C-alpha cells in the first residue's frame, strides 16, 4: 500500500510564509476569519488544519 506524505507549514501571523516556500507548495490553506480579529495563534491554526486533514483522510480511506 502506497503512503502519501504531507508537509504542513504554518507562518508567522505578521510575516506569513516566505514566498519561496509558497512557490514550492502544491496548495495553500487559508482559515477564514470573521469579526475584528485578523490572526489566529499558530497552535490554534495547527489544531484546526490537522483536525480537518484527519477527517478528510479518514473519509478518503473509508471510501476506497
């Protein structure tokens, strides 16, 4: 069984991720935010993204 590897890179809430890294990426994820806050703590962002990736990968595995 083949395994797919993922690298998830989180950027600084002010500077983001270097353009060189973004250019090498297969995709970019942006977490929409509503209200007055315009950034999330990196640990909160990581939790959201890892949770969603886990759900997606589990669903994909169950549909094979």
